[in-house]
C-alpha cells in the first residue's frame, strides 16, 4: 500500500515513453502484491494490462491506466480501513 502512488507514477511514465520493459516490471509488481493481499480486482486489471502490453498495445494500456489507478486507490483505502479496524 505504501508504494502504490510511486508504482502508479512509474507506470504512467513508462507508458508515456512506450517503455515496455519498465511498464512490465511495474505491472508485475502490482499484480504480485495484489495477489498476496487478496486484492482480486486490482490483480485482474493489472493482468489485463500485462496482456495488452505483451501485444505492444500501448494505446490500450494508456486507456486502462485510469481504471487501474482508480481500482488501486480504492483498494488502498479499503485495506487501510481494514487494518485500522483490526
């Protein structure tokens, strides 16, 4: 959770430069962390973007970025509330 903003910014920059390698590293990090936390929606969205990236569909990835960011932000809020109440 503490690295979400950094990862989202790195991904946005990588996609802006059409840097498949960096975007892939960031998306794999997001997907792996999401899986470990049980954040299924964020994991699924990052997996979809990885699929688009594997086809070099940078335009599709850029379109999906806002959805990924929204889901990531919502996930961080939900997890923060969950850990506060624990």
